[in-house]
């Protein structure tokens, strides 16, 4: 009798599950952003939310829960009802956050990625008075006098900070990494020449590069960045280990019905394909990405595979 | 000049004028309400600006920003409750003035000082932006470190009574400033595993708890109003000739200090207000009266913080480097519209740049017109029995604090700091040096470590750099002088120093 019972139960549940996907969203959707208003996760989330609201007939609201290195926001979403009405704005660090902060009550398995909506590249740039034109120049200088070239990175635990360590490992050099509070605190020191170089998100560095206040040496993308076509990649310059792409997107609490995830993914992809939204994202300095849920999961896996060993090798831990 | 005229034509367009008024009105309002900070209100308005023209959006957000500096002093003077941290200094003399029945004069003079400070800031911004940028660029971590040390030394001078108690408070403030995740190693300090403390104690919470909440605790037994309606006459609100004469030099000193400090990214209006107060304490003719309700004690810092919020736009707009969290928000608002502020902002978006500057001036005039008539209304607030005011204020504080981060810990903290402040008051310790220690302590650590990292651990480089070296020399001289004076006062045979009363 048991299999029959289960089958009938499944049959009974099936329309219910179907109903959740069809009725979704039945109430306003909240996007929890761990950054403050005006931060890049906030800007892209608001842009997507604005267009998504028009498509799905429910308001999509961005909520900022700042502080605690982003962990309170993640914990809030991880413990929210997994019905697709509470989502989290996430980035590459979703993959390795638990390696940086051991002992938190959540990890990457507490979330299901919905989409990697936008990509962002990192650039290594130097003060224009520095003699370096290529990565090889910088590496040669660092080999000649180890530990003297100061490289600023925006803040602790970001791929910019980890990227400096990766560069040291790949080129077998010793740099002088200087970690700042945030990118905006780091720029003045590099632009004024107090620090020699900076490893930072390309979109944030672009205005300085365009004004000639910084000279870009290399970008981390597999191919050259469209916004910086004259700057070679690390791979082109013989450092194939320094290839990665950062991404930002949205995730739902684990246990959210697959149908809801798929519907959100399809709708957000439609928003990204919308010429208006796409143009706005590009104007804001983002590279619109989009793609399937599986592609988002693959990106999380790739970030995990790249950064977790570096975090472990350099023993980057708060304790 | 042509540029400025063009700017005024942008600023005087009906839309921009309307949103400028909205901005400064909201700014005044959130400045007056304790707990609702500038940061929170700009955050709330930011999504709205999505639907506005970028220049209009910027004009409104900027209005909120400098408008709250005007309003922030109101609660400082009336209730000893700083609307924003940069107005905490105004409590020191503003609140005693209110207790002496001169709240109207204090509020009136605050508006005037704010207006003059703001205007001087704008003038400097128009004429000397490139020069100020140059000064700001010559400030590396070593220079910031030296500047902060100087500020810290000055903080102990703010204390009224025993210098030992002043130093003790600065140290306690620095310790509280240590709470949170260390920026270069990620190590959480004094967080007790509480995630809400990861990014440290919020300055607004500390300032409100120490000054405002403790004041409410202290006067909880005094439930009747201090003033009766018949005490309030127009005459009692207007500053006397003496008030004007004493304020004028302070306002100009404050404006000058504020303009320079504001242009340095990484300092801001709070430090400007403190420094100008300290300078008054050294050079003003009536320096001995400071802290007991002297008018210089409000006109200098109010001129300074308003000048600073104007010149704070220089690094933000000309380099894309925000000097404060609120400035970072304003920069974010520009990014939303696809405008990246940088050295070319002035040439790429001249309408926006000059329109904004022109709107600052219009905004300051609007604020003056808005605030002078309000003085009468605010003073009447004092005629309300405290049994109505106090519960309302406590509720405002708690709701405001909760709205900052949705964190219950913060509500507990603000009440806890209130209790701490009450205890300190009973024991004769002053909260002002604690607050400045809290602000400067973490900055000193951050800049010193960064300077050391960049110099590969060679402390001598800090002394060899001309700006930082001379600032540290000034510190050493000040310290030596203070020690010498103390030694003379306490050496055997010296007359016993008078004990300072706790109030």
C-alpha cells in the first residue's frame, strides 16, 4: 500500500507545486543587499528591480541591510521563507565566504543561485610616474627588490586582495600588499602616488584611467575588456593563472521550489535582454551577463575552486 | 564667471529650485529629529532620484546633506541631543545657553554662523578648488596620521576640568573605537561573537547615547517645563550687540578651518567642528567662559561644519573620492545615472557642476529664511512639560537607531551608552573627549599602519616628510608645554588647584 500512498500523495502535491510557480509572485519581492545605497550591488539590483517590477506585476523592492561584513544580510535571507519572495544580492564571495568566516550559521549551500546578472573585471593599474609598462616589468622590479612595490587593494576578503596574493604566487614574487577600508579610500593614495599600484574592479578604476591618473597594466578577463581594448590580459602577458571573472547576481534561500527559481531566472534574463535595461547597466559600468541557473552554479563552483586554495594557503582567517 | 551665471540659470529652473527647497527642508527636518541621520535620509531618498534628472537629483541630495547640518544644532541646543555627530560640539555651549534662557539667541546665531560658514566654503570652492585638490593630494597616510594625533591632543584640551579625566575619556573613546573587524586582517575585536558589532559601534549611536539619552536620564526628576510661554519674546531671541561682536571673529576662524578640513577626504565636518572649538579654546578672548554657555562655542563650530560640508564636495566632484559616507552615497547617486565623477567632471558636465554650486548658495539662503522663523517655534518647544518631550524623544531615538541597520543590538547600545553617560556625568567626567577619541582613535590606527606598511616599517619616514614632520613637532611642543604648565601647578609649594564642579 505504501508506494501507492506515496504516489497519490505526490499526485496531490503536484498541482500545489504547480500552483506556487504559476501564482508566483503572490506578494512583493524583497531583494536584500548587504551594501549601502549607491554601492555596486545596490545599483545593479535597483536597476534590475525597476524593470522586473514592470514585467511580473508585483513590486520588487531593494532593502539595504548593511554592516557585519555582509553576514547579517546573508543570515537574514538564509533563514527566510524559501518561497522566492526574499532574495539576496550575491557576488563571487558567496562561494568562499565560509572559508573567510568559519563558524557562521550559513554557507553557500544555504542558497540557490538564480542568475549571475552582471560580470565585472579586475584591473592592475599603476601610478603614471611608475616605470612599469607591462606585468613583466613589474615582476622584474619586484624580483630585483622584493617587497618594495606597494599594491593597494580595496578591502579585506575581496577578490582584489586575493588577486594580489595570486599574482605573488603565480609570478613567484614578493609585493607589499596594503589593504584599505574600501576602494574609495584606496584610490587617493594611488592617484597621489603614495602607493605604487592598485588591484581593483575595472569599472571603479575606469574614470581614473581615462583621465590619465592611473595606467592600466593588465586585466583579469579571458579576452580583453571592451571598455579597455588597448590593455592586454594577464593571459596574453604570460600569466594564465590570473584569469577570472567576478560576477554579481541574486540567490534564493535553499529549498525554494525549482519552478520559482526557473521563473525568476527567465524573467531576469528577459530584463537583461531588454535594450533599455541593458543600456542602463552598461552606462553604470557593468557588463550584463545573464544565463541559465546551471551557468550561475558553475560560476560559483569556479570562484570556489580558484579562491578557496589561496585562502587556505595564505591562511587568511580572522582568527 | 560665465560658468557661474550659466550655473545660476540651471539652478533657478523651476524643477531644480523646487527640489532644492525639498532637499533643504527635509535636511532641516532630519537634522532636528534625533536619530534620523543624514546618511539614513539620503539612503531613503536615493531610490527616488532614479526618476529625476541627475543634476536635479544631486541638488536635492546635496540639500539634504547640508540642510541637516543647519537643523542638527537645534536639538543640540534645546535638548543636549546632537542631531548628527558634527553637532555634538554645539552641545557644549549651546545647551548651557538654553539653560540660561538664551536658547533663542543660540539658535539665531547658529543659523547666521552656518550661513556665513557655508557661503565662505562655497566661495573657496569656486575660487580655489584646484589648490585645495593639490593640498588634499599632498596628504598621504603619514600626513593624516600626524593630523589626527594633533586632533587627539587637542581633544584633551576640550575637557573643562581635570586634564587627567580628559585623557581618561579620550582613551576610553579610543577603546570603544577598536570594536569591530580590523580592516587589514579581518580579525573581529571586542565583538563577543555578535555580528551586529562587526563593523564597529556607529558614531551616531555613541553620540546620541552619551549626550542625549544620558541628559534625559539625568533630568528625569525634573518633569516641569523650564520656560513658561510668557518668557518668550522676540527680544529674548535676538542676539545682542555684544553677541554679534564676540561671534564675528569666531565665525571667520571656524569657516577657514572648516573649509580646509572639509576638502581633505577622510576627515569631515565632525573633525572640523572639534578643531575649530579647540582653536577657540586657545585663542578666543573669552576662552575661559567656553563650556559654560559662551556664544563663541556655538558660532565657531557651526561655521566650521557648514563650511566643511560645502568644501567636502571638492574631492567628491573633482576626484571622485568621497570624504564621508554621505558623500559616497551622493557619488553612488551619480553612478546610477552613469556619471563618474573625476578630474574631468568640471569639463564634461559643466552644467551639473556649476548648477550644483549655484544651488548651494540658493539652498543656503533658503535655509536661512527657513530657520530664522523656526527659532520661535523651537523655543516654544521648551515650554512643553518634559513629561511629554522625554518619552517622545526616547521613542524617536530608538526608532531612528533601529532604522539605521535593523539591528536590535544598536537600540540596546544607545540606551547602554546613555547609562554610561549618566554615570560619567555623576562622576564628573565629560563625554566630549570620549567622542573625539572614538572618532580619531581608529583613524590614527588605520593611517599609522598604512603609513608603516607603505614605508616598510620605517617610522622615520613619517618624521622626514615635511607636512607630517612639522605637525608632529607641533604636537611635541604642545605636549611639552602642557607638561610644563602641569608641573608648575602641581610642584611642591604651588597653590592647591581649585576642584572643578561636576556639572
